[in-house]
């Protein structure tokens, strides 16, 4: 029985891992297309413009996470009406936020561009990109809710299909517009917007078919009172608001790490950036198990099945822990080779190599925070997630202020490790509260 459950978890996680792995391929394709046809300013513009959208879309990542938790709980309770109502509710929220972003595009765009420390030429290209791609905001944010639904229902293969469709089409269109029609930065933006809208319709088609929503307008009318239920709308806004604060706290932690590394000079900053690529790569794998934890624990929580809940947490965490250990060992043992693939600067290579052990330790210990994040998203305990992340951030900054002066970049990396452990510990403190709220069935 246990053996079968491990296999089941791996089967659910594998498509998510593949879906995540397709994301960096898009960045590489965009870079290659621009690199072959444009100048350095074009590459710089793409990097900065993408950063703006990454920050904005990361901030609204709660549309995916919050939807997953609520949907999985409704699925666990076998409440089809609530699953459908949740989908409508989430889509309407995503659409509203997307419309607001489009309406406020001038304010958002000019504010973000004014904060960029770049040449006027690059800023002009960033504007070209931003004011084209912003028209994909509505599609992207609605798609977040559809992806959250797919994960919550456990349809991870369909998640893979959607992600491959998005990134594959995006790559093809970007190459066509940039290499074929020589549209440069604007070509990348056009390709991305078309891919975002196409993906929305593709994901919607898959979900409508899987959830047997034949007549959307008729079904919405049937569930109107549920969709616009005041208490459930308040709960949705509350959970999503907490997750948004939690996400911003995470971004702040990584920004603090990068900023502190910059104070040690360009070489150290570059070395830390190289090592963070390995940390990010490991996240693609560990996120797969975290997404499965979201879905399985949410269903168990909705069904009020405590025994099944504990079993899923344990089994998915064991697999995540083993994966993290394998990744950490691989990064450490192959560090010199991997570092040389990312930089030819000998000084940067030496600094990165000297700190690779700390990156490996971070990866090995990070799985606990990923898994607990998944559990708390699944049971929609957003207040606890928010508080735990904020407390971990304060611990990280405090540790860095104490350890960085005497130990330099080593002290910064140790503080970074403390940060990810603190996230897990703080969530772990709240974990028994979840179990106390369930009954054994």
C-alpha cells in the first residue's frame, strides 16, 4: 500500500517537474533570438522588462495558490457545486485584477521604468515591450486560476500540457517575430501576448471538458448565489491577501540576499548569482512534490480524513527529502563543472566554488519549507503562512546583520540557510493546529 502511494505521488509530481523545467527554456530561447539579431541594449531591455512582469505576476501568484487550496478541499468533500462556484469566483477575481492592471498600465509602466537604472535607449525599448505585453495581463491572471484548479483536482498531466503549450508556442512565435520579421524587442512582446491569450483558451477548453461545464452561462446562473456568497468572497480575499504578503516577504528575502552580496563587490555578486541558479533549479524539482502536497492534503482536509492527511504529508515529504539530498550532493560534487558552464571569469568561478557547499546545504534543507508551504496552501491556512514567512524574514535579516560583518559572504550564506530553516520551523510550529482541527475517519 505504501509502495503504491509513493509511486502515485511520483506520477503526480513528475508532470509538474517537467512543466516547471520548460520555463527556463523560454528565457533561453528569448535570449538566443535577441542575441542573434539584436545588440546588447536589446538584451538588457528584455532582461529589465521581464523583471517588471515577473515582479507583478509573482505578486498575484495567490490566484494560483489560493485556488488550489479551495478546489482541493471541495474535491475532498465531493462538493461539485462548490468546485464549479470556486472556479467561477477565482476566474472573476483574476479577470478583475487583470483589467485593473490594463487600465492602470501608464501609472505602473512609468513608475517601474523610472526606478530602472538604465540608459535612455534601454528604457525606450522597455517601454515598447511593456505597453505591448501588458495586454496579456488579463489572460495570464485568469490562467493562474485555471492552473490552480488543475493542480487542486490532481490533473497534473493537463497542467503539463498547458505549460508546454504556453512555452512552446511562445518560443515559436518569438523566433518567428524576431528572427523572421526582425521586430526585435517588440517581437518578443507580441509573441508572448499571443501565446498568453492562446493558452487561456486552451486551458479553459481542457477544464470545461474535464469538469463537464457544457453551458458556462447557464451554470453560472445556477450557482450565482454561491459564486457571490459574501462570506466565501471575504474568505477568498483574505486568503489571497495573506498569500500576497507572504510572496512579497519571500521576494524581499531574496532581494536582501542579492543586495548584501553586492556590497562585497561585483565578483561576489556574480558568484552568488551563479549559485542561486542551482538553488532555483532545485526548486523546479521540489515544487513538484509541494504541488502534490497541496492537492492531496487539501483533499484529505476537505474530507476530514486525518489518517490519510498524515500519510500523504509523510510520504510526499520523504520523497522530497530524498530528492533534495540527491540534488544537493550533485550540486556539490559537480560544482566546479557546473559553475564553469555559467561563467568563464576565473575569479567568479573561484568564489562560487568556495561557497558551493553552502548552496548544497541550502538545497538539502529547503525541502521542508517547500513541503510545509504546500500543506498550508492545501488547507488554506494563509494567516499562518504569512506570519511564518514574515518571522523567518526578520530572523534572516537579524542573522545576516550579526554574521555578515565578521564572516563576510560565508556569514551571508549561513544566514540564508537559517532563513529557509526558519521558514520550515515557523510553519512546523503551526502544523499541530491543523491536525487538532481534524477528526480521524
